[in-house]
């Protein structure tokens, strides 16, 4: 019902969605063979689907919305076509609906059984019905493909090796599943020596798994266990494709049976790894910032303050903490003001204050005053003065205010905005203190 409702909404969004076989096709199908037909044997065929830029086709199970392709074959007597074999799709979430799609050209493979008495040329014809969509509109289309397949010997199409490599391989041993509450656990035989990245289970069986919900995986010896959010109790075998996240994928057909408990959860330590990478990236970005024209002059103030610290470790540490606090407060205040301006309807960006010529003039005068201060012409009691928390806080806040243009390329998120500059400043100051 959810899929029908989603398709109905997509069709109503565009008048073109009600037309079949129009002259403005957004998907170009083509039928090719790996080589000539050999009587009594099989030959591999490929249905090449090439969508226009911005359009996508659907996997054999389209997910929450969409429609799988159907093929009506017109074959010579004695010839037969096997099931369609799809490559691994990609995931596309629109309005909370999970879709399994192909955003670029893809090849659907099928094996053709050649009649034992085949001679000359075999006319292969097929009519395809499929759905092609953008993120906003869907159009059902119908296409016809034709191929006059020669019988005998000849060269083969090397592209089929690449296309076959993208099709999931069937596992050699049987998989089992068990239902527990609102979870479906599938035990997939997989030697422990086989590496797994970030796996994902694409269900072929429909109305069994909630597509948009999170999936969990764990390793128990030579078994990979997928814990999937249950949509409806399965009545027979559960088929799907497990993408191992390392360029390999396996075709799975699970039957009711035992599923091992425990094991190591895959990705359990991933949040810590991501946090560590983000922290190291923030420090690296801060170090780069400190070498850029926006920030580098401010370091002279800290160097002078450290030089005047007289070796008092406690005072130097308090000054460093004050600088860090000033950078944090200054950056947070700028972010809060920016959000308030945007909430008022203005299209302000990061470093909005430097878009005002008056602010630039004030900063230019301040930079001149700091330069004269460093030359000894006079002494500012806060900036560049003696080592103390108040002076460190003011210098950190000034660094946050002045460094916003250089910080823009590094701002990937609000948390990065809050941590990037102060973390790097604290690192440099603490390194200078030998802490």
C-alpha cells in the first residue's frame, strides 16, 4: 500500500507520467550478446540501460517506491531465456522512502538457451516495461530491443567480464533466518578470513524488511549475521543480496533455521573511529589555519605573551586556557549571530561581518595598532600585554573574529566550527609550553 501511494503521488506530480512509449524516452535500452550462439548451449545476453543525466532506473526490488522492469520475450521456437540478473544497486532516500536504484548506465544479464537445431541467425526480440525517475517525477516507459544472433563461431564481447563482476555471486552454503520480536536475523556463511567493510542487505523478497530503517551486523566465527527491522513475517525463503562493503556482493536465499548468538558487532567501534578522525582533521585544519594570513599575525601576540611569561608554568597555562576559551566563545558568538541574521530572512554567510566596509576599516586600524604595539611604540594592556587569562581570552576572541574568512573552507558542520580554531590554538600554545 505504501508503494502504491508513493507511485500515485509521483505520477500525479507530472502530466508526462501517464504516457507510455512516448517519443521522449529518458532511458535508452539496448540488447547485446557476448558472442555468437552455439546450438544446444547457452549464450549470455545483456540488456543495457542508459538513463539520461539526472534520471535513474530501479533494481528488481525497487524498495519503498518504484517499479521493477518486466521483459516480454519473443524468441524462436526451442529458445528460452533465464531469469534477469542485476548488478548491486545504490540506495536513494527521498521523503523518508528508501529506493534501490541505478543512477548511471547498468547492464542486466540473462542467459539464452539456444535450440539444438539452430542454424543461420536467431531473431531475438523483447518488449521492456520500466519506470524511470528523477528525484521529483517518474515516467513509465516501454521500449523494444532486437538482436539478430548469429549461430556459429566468432569473437566475444569483452565488456561482459566487467558486467558479470558487478553481479552478486551465489553463496555455496545455505543461509538461515530466525524471527525474534520485530527483528529478522539472517545467518550468512562467510569465512572469518573474508573482510567486511560496511555491509548492507538488499532484500529481494518484498514486504519482509522495513527498507528505510537501520540494519545491524555482527560476526560469529564463520558466519555473518544480519539483523534487519521486520516488516512482515516471512512465510518461506527470504532472498536478498548482501553487499559486503568491499566491492564484493553475494546472492543469499535463507530458509528457517538456527542463527548463532553473540559475536562481534561490525561497526560497534565506528563512532569512536569517526570521532577520532574528525578530531585529527580538526587539529590539522587548525594548524593550516594558523599559517594563513588571517590567523598568522595573531600568533605573534601569543609568542610575545609567552616570551614575557618568565617561565611561570601556572601563569602560562592559565593564559593558554584563556586563549582557548576566548576562541570558543568568539566562534560560538559569531555562529549565534549568523543564525539570528538568517532567521531574520537575510542570506548571510560565514564571515558576514567582513562584508561590511566599516568592519574592515576597524580591523585595519586594529592591525596597525597591534603592529605599533609589537614595535614598542605603546603597550596595549590586554592584547600583547603580560601573560594573564584576560589577555589570552581577548586574543582568542580576536583570532576567532579575524580568522573567519580563512576558516570558511574548513567549516563542514557547526561542531567543526566550534572546535576547529580553538583546538588548534590550544595545541600550539600547549606545545610551546611543553605541556
